[in-house]
C-alpha cells in the first residue's frame, strides 16, 4: 500500500495584525492575522524548512523532490535543486519544479505519489497584493512537505481511497510575469464556475472510493477564490476543517498541504477525510488514516508553529520587505554578486552546512578546513552536517550600520552541542531580547540578492521551546 509516510510544515515567525493595515491606510485590513515571510525568506527557503521538519526524526531518504510554487525565486533555473542541496540529499536525487499557478500543488502531490520509491512533494507560496487589497490582508505565507512511500519504507499514515479532477478554462485569477499582484475577475462568475466543477469532482471521487458524504469524517476545502470556498463549504456542515485564514491567511498553493497536515496532526486511526482544492478547476481526494497515525509525532505541528509566532510586525516594515516602500538604505556599499564557480565548489558548506571533523582529535571546523586546529593533522577529516545541531550564544553584537533590509543586524558567536564554533547572523529575533546563553538552531535563509542572484546561507534563530 502506497501513501503518506511523513509530512512537515513551515509557518513563518512573523504575523501582521490586519487592523494595522486599516489604521495606517484607512482602508483594507480586517480582523485576525496573516503569516508573513521574513525579509530573508522566499518560497525556496520556506520549502527547505518544511522539508527539514518532515525529515527530522525520520530514517527515510527521498529519491525525488517535486517542488511547487506560484511565486518562484528563480525562473529558468530549477528551484528544487537548492532544496535538494540544503537537505544534503544524494546527487542521484531527482529534483524538479512544478510552478506558476496555485494548481501546481496538485502536480507536485500527485507526481510525488506516483513516482516509484520514496518521494517528497514540497509546496511553498508567498502571497502578496497591492496595499489595502483583499489579497494583501487575506493572503499568507507558508510551506508544507509530504513524503510518499510504501509500507516497506515506513508505516503508511494515510492512503487514498479515490480521487477525481475537473478542469475548466476560465479567467478567475491571473498575473503577468513580473507583476507583484494578481488580478481577479468578477467573483460571482468564478463562484458559478468553481461550484459546478467541484460538485463533479467530489461526486466522482466519492464514487471511486465507494463511499457517500455520510461516511466522511472531515472535509478540507482549499482555494484562493474565497466566495467559492464559502459556498462549497455548505456541503461539509460541522465536518468542515478550519481553513486557518483568520490566523495565518491563505498561503495559496501551499494551503491544501498545510491544511492536510493540520488535519493529520489531530487525526485518529480510521478517519475518512475529503480534501478539495479549487484552482482552475477542482481536485477531490478521499483518504483514510491508518493505525500508524496514532504513533506518529510530527516534529512541529501546525498549531504549535502558529502559537509560536510574533504579531509585533509593523505595517511599514511589511511594506518595506515586500518592496512597496522604498526606504533609505544603509550607507554602505551594496553587496557583491555571488560567483557561480566558488558557490559550486563550496556547495556542501553553503547549502548543506557541512563542516569537517578531525578523525584523530574530534575537533569540528566551521567552515570545513584541511588542517586541524587541534594537533595539525592534514587532510584527515570527515564531513559532519551541522544544520540540525542546536547551539548556545557565547557573545553577540547589535549592528545598526551593516547592510540589511531590516536593521539592526544581530551577529552572534555560537558554540554547537558536541563541539564547533561559528559566527552567524540571527533572524526571527527581537534585538533587545538576545542574551548570552540563549539557545539557537540553524535555519536556511537568503542573505541578500545582488544582480539577480540569491545568496542563500544559514542563519541562527531562537530555539523553539
């Protein structure tokens, strides 16, 4: 039996209180919060974090990665290769993109499910919109990763009973390449188109599963067309799962797998779950949890990540991060463009955060070295991945002059558990609350972008309780 053998999600640390939009602009906003990717995050870095959460504590190694997003960090260049490198997966891992639209989430999930061996779908999205628009207030940022395999790979947590898809060519939501916001056709037209397609997909999916709506325990409905989602939700009654839009917004392509993960976080064995996705058509999947779900503990539940967020983000800072507010930059030279050859040579270090450990003394070197600092042994090192090793702050400084989209910059010197010292930049932290002795963990981020090249590397962030 093939099905889901693991999953993980990533909800960014920052939250924007929608009332701050109204207070600043006199329009837009509303109640609740939306999740906001930090200034140093994009869909690739969020995808890495979701995949790391899916793989932590797991013994499986994916042989393929299907990455989907409607807001890719690169065009032409494959973004999934950065995820493969950051996860330190073997060179023979097949990493591909399925991007450009919200419906690409279905391509990644079905592609990973249908690929032989252990395969992982990673879906990430960063939603933006013009100031005061519904997209700005109701959108959200986040990512999810779902690992598929067979019973011999790991216990299957949930498997598909039946699915169906309906496709329609109609103008609902569209965005030209290079645009920062989407355009939306009149909502009543989209609602009518989606409801007919969804009813058809649900009818055929439940028939394929040989069940009726009365046999369904929970219903997940995802989609960017809020009016159509609300209308379709009537079929679910009290079985409808909270779509979390009031707390983190709608993360576009990532909404479906994030909600599936949220359901699985709380699922009991033998539950039947109907998942519906509205995006240029309708996709309906009926799945059932197995006994293994009772023994599965995700590294970080969706609920725990929502609870751990900070709602102190100011609206003007959000506008700066999204490029709508051009503020005076630091009076420092712009960063240099990263070079392709040195980046390729240092892939182990730059993407996978792999150091070297002296075989004779055990000394850990970050970055990796040929000569040991303890004993002077030459070329007698083994690689050691440090990305998942926690550390402690030994000293720090708060720099108001360094180049940053979100000054000040917090630089820390950290000692890793088991050895290894490194100077890193901190993120997702209030500079006034940093202390010597604080515990931190590493996170994959974008340091800066220069001449169209994203400079990815690792930063430290406060260790979750």
